[in-house]
C-alpha cells in the first residue's frame, strides 16, 4: 500500500469517529506510533463510550494534532 493511501485510510477512520460524536480524549505516543483515545459525547446508549485507534503515518499525526487544537479552542 502506498504511503499516501495509508494516510488516507487513517484519516478516514478519524473522520468517521468524529462524525459519530466522538472527540479525542487522549493520546499516547511511542515508537510504534500514536494511540488515540476517543470518548463518545452523543446521546446514543448503544454506542461504546470509548474507542481506540492506532495511528502510524506521520501525516496522520499532524492531522489529529490540528483536530486537538480545534477541540481546545471550542472548549474555551
């Protein structure tokens, strides 16, 4: 798989969770990539309260960093 396609797939997974009323609630980084923790902030009791996503691509890391900054601005 091409590097760009890998980025696109990871980005789509993040976007999907955000569209489903999840927000990024935590990030753990190590040599294996980044592990994103998502918390559900919607009103559907059938959805899991938390989701976890493993991100490998450096461009995806940049992408979720901008999302984190946007989330912080919205909380203020």
